[in-house]
């Protein structure tokens, strides 16, 4: 896997084609935006659930 990635990056770096650069930029931008969308979607739910867990732990009585 690492060998394939290294070969891909070497070919990408030496490529004279502008289409390769454009495709790569679009793929990177799409990946970053997808990451932001996932984090934004689940952030509020995760905070709410962790608050519920913290409250449940605080409500426990130690004997």
C-alpha cells in the first residue's frame, strides 16, 4: 500500500497534465467538506449524550 502511494505521488508530481491537478484538488476539497459535514452533524448529539452520561455518573451514590 505504501509503495503504491509513493508511486502515485511521484507520478502526480512529475505529471504535466493540468487535469490531474484539478482532479486531485477537487477530491481533496470534497474529502475535507465531507469531514466537516460529518463532524457538524454528530457534534451536537455527541455533546448531548456525553452530558447525559456525566449526569448519570454524578447521580450515582457511593456506598
